[in-house]
């Protein structure tokens, strides 16, 4: 006879260990009030909590764009985009609301004008046939620094992407 309670506890413990190594992102969608979404990134697992809330998990090494927008009766109160590199358990990370434990924040932009500009850059990368998740993390840092300084970032090109992929192949 098998003790199903013990098997259930083993399964729960295994799931808990697996989730500990993943980055958890909480999303909310209340149309025209609170809209949190992922613009790009490979989701490992998804859990739907209810009609308005869900949780996504990303594996260590995944890069994703997390967009947060909220408004009240007087207009937009937050407009933010973060491009985050999910870290492995034990690695250093920066904290970010709704992202647990946090991640290596490659880019952060506040204000709809800046957020929209980054979304246009993501669209441009996709038009090149490149998955934005595979773009060099250095490029997203470059975009962050240039935009923060009020300067125009350099465009990501196929040549830059090929160079990044070759460099990644030879680095340990």
C-alpha cells in the first residue's frame, strides 16, 4: 500500500525546490487601471490565480521585459519598463517590485515617453528577425545609460548580434 500523503509531500517539496531557483513575476490586469505584462521572455511556468492575476516563472539566465502601467481618475500614475536578467540561486541581484527574488536589472525606464521609445527599440530588434531575449545584455545596458543621459542609443544590428553570439560561444 502506498501512502499518497507522503508522495504528495515529496512532490510539493520538489516543486518548492524547483521554484526556489526560478524568478517569479506577479502580473495584474485590470483594464485601464492596472496593467502589468511581459513584453518578451521565455516563461518556464505560468499559474493563473484568477481573472486578473497570474504568476510567471523564469529560469536562471532568462532575459525578460516587464512593463507596469497604472492610472487613476486623473491619469497615468506609473509607467515603467524593466529589462531583467533572471539570476541563479545564490547570485547577487537587485530587488524589483513584483519580481521575486529580483534579478540583474539591465534597463529601467520611467515615464510613458521613455517606455514607448524602448518598446519601439524592441520592435526594431524583432524586425531584424532577432528574439529580444537573445540580444546582448550589454546592449540593454547601453540603451539605459544613453537614454538616462538624454542621448540617442545606437541601434542593435545583425553584425552586433553575430559578434555577441560568437563572443558568447568562446567565453567560459
